[in-house]
C-alpha cells in the first residue's frame, strides 16, 4: 500500500477561508509550521487594546515568520523585522506565555 503525500495549500495572511459548503469562516491571521490561524468572520478583528485585554499586556508580542525574532508591540507592528529585515507581511501577532 503506497503512502499518500501530504497536501499543502498556498496560504497567506489576509486570505479568506471557507468551509466545504462555501460559507466563509474568516481570514488567515497567521501561519506557522503547525498550520494557519483564522480570525473568525463575525467576531470582528481584535484591536491591539482588545488583544491586550485577552492576552495581558506583557504577553502580546509580534513574531517574524522568516527568522523567529520576537518583540513587544508598541502602537503597531514594525515596518519590517529588525533582525532579518523581512517585510511587515511576515510579522504576526504572538501570545507569549
């Protein structure tokens, strides 16, 4: 019996996600080695203040997809990664515990 190769989709931040029936579930908010993370439709996007209320001020971070660098979020994500210069699109919110 031949083993099946895993199927990987091309997923990017901001891309809409749908279920099998075609109903929109939300948009991709982050991607890592384990898969991707979705902000659910109808829940509204979390503002930085909302995220801090959920995760706690000390734990809301940004993380670089390219190099793994992490940093505290000021008023917004940096324009690029200060470690590897990856663009803002490669940075995502991270809850550090």
